[in-house]
């Protein structure tokens, strides 16, 4: 019985305890942006995982708009089914954070806490693109009550697929 309890304690202290888990989004999701990340606006957002490097989405949008909106305030006018909308996009990092107890115990036992931290917290980040859409009246166009919501979501799905499939943003210009 003593060996089982020692083995059980060893497994508990050698495992990682999650503090925060990055969301799993298979393709895309429409949800309130500030519930996804508190610093985002209180509007609905089209969110998808971004496997590419930082600022690649901005470069893609810049190439797609033929450098017209390079200095814009992140609000891009787009025509969808003969209606003008304004897209605002955000690159968002959501971390998976967990405590690794085994190094914590060794540091405590040997008094080797080099950074002065109480716990060793390991980070592994995931990046997401969040797109909010408004019209000329500044209405939230991804709100479930908005009349043309589905048309906008279909446009955003095509935009996401095109972005993820393009490696060279000059090819985006060639396809237009």
C-alpha cells in the first residue's frame, strides 16, 4: 500500500496543472469578442486560428486591397452583396498556461528559485484573428439579429480560406 501511495504522489507532482487553456477552434467561430479576450470590443467577432507568423494577416489584407489602406486605422471598407461594410481585425494571443510542479519542488528544496517567482509557469501561445464587422450606421453586423449576417459570415469564411491557402501575397494580387 505504501508503494501505491508513493507512486500516486509521484504522478501528482510530476504532472502539470492547467491554469488557462487556449480555446480549440477547428475552423471558425462567431462569438462576442470580449468574451473571447477581454481587451476586444463588445461586439460579435468572426474568430479563427492563425497558424502563420505575426502580421501576416495584415500583409494579406494590404495586398488584397492593393495597398490602398496601408495607413488606415485597421478599418477596411469591403463590399459584400452590394452593401458596404467595415472590417476591423485583431491579432489575439491566447496562452495555455500550466504549473509544472516537479521543477517547483526541486527549486524549493534546493532554494534555486532564480527569478524570485514562487511557481514555474510555462507558456505556450496560440494566435487567433478576430474580425468585427460594422456598417455605415456603426451597427454590429455579426449580431444574430442583423439581417445580412449569413452573407457576411460566408464572405468571411471565403476570406479565411483564401488567407490560409496563400503563401505569397503577390499571388493574391494575381488572382484578383
